[in-house]
């Protein structure tokens, strides 16, 4: 059974810092990996999607890497801003189905203070 | 309306009530999903419908009964719930074939916050 772990569980940083969120998964037979953002009481917004054949994806100040063989992914946030405060979720998609079967980590709660 | 919508956004119900959650997607997708998000637990997949057929039931208690009348609508019928069923229920949708570079990317609704008293 696939298990996804995110470290740290919570992170508080001053504005402007660069930071790294970590995600690990136990079964490397994944189709892709997604990073989501969730604001309190809200749904999920997809940030980055990395296919299993890719090593990294970038969007603005966000960069996600994937090391499938070691079962790890990192989300790098450059020059953090208070508006980045949210819960960040990592999820992997299992292969072998015609739809996306996602397994989520527990999330990292990020607080960026002015 | 665009994307994935869910109603109601908030629901308070007693343990003997019967209620339904509704999800609608306007993205032309063929797969729809129900997830449960409880405090201090990872998001859990509950059900998957692929072309209106249920393809996943992740050992969900029978007091949760899904219904998918067509590819755009998904319901979750609730009856005789327990207080531990209080959670945020999220609906999502996706294509059933991998879109180039995006795979089976799922799009989520805003969720229904359910409180069982």
C-alpha cells in the first residue's frame, strides 16, 4: 500500500526566505506526482505536476523536483511572501488505471510572517 | 459556473438525519471522485466513478452512498452518520485518458464542511 509522508508538518518563516518542503513515498511505481495548495477550509489548487519521467517542474517562484527511484520529491519556494501561507499537500498518482488514483500526504502547514 | 462546484458548502446534521451532498463539474471530464479530509489525517479517497460506473470503493461504510447519474454530476447520500464522520468532503474530476504533459490531473471543488451532532 502506497504511503506518502511530508516533512516538516509545520513551518514558520519570515518573509523573503527561501524554503524547501519534503515529500516521500514508499512505492516508486507512480504515474505522476502533484503538489497542491489548500487555504483554510477551502478546496485544493494544483500547483505543479511532475510526470514520472521528469526530474523537475517550475512555475514562477515554485520549483518541484522528483527522484522517483528514491521515492522523494521537494517543493522549493523562493522569496516567500505572506500570501504563500497555506497547507501544501503532496500526492502521487498510481499507475495501471485509466483515471487518477491519488494518495496524499498529511501536508505541511506553512506560515510566512511579515 | 466553471470548474467543479459543490453544494452545500456547510452542513450540520443530526445522527438520524438523511442528507445529500452534490457535486457538478463543467470541464467535460469522465471521472469523478469523493474524498474525505478529517482533522489531522491525510485526504482519503472514498469513491471513484469512471463513465458513471463505480470503480473504487475504498472500504467506505454503507452509511455513505454515492450516486453518479451522469458524467457531470456526483452525489453522496448520507444517513445515520456518526460524529466521527464530521469532516471536509471534497469532490474532484479528471479526464480518463492522460492529457499530454498533465496526466490525469484532478480538479477539486471547494468542499462541503459537514458537522454531525
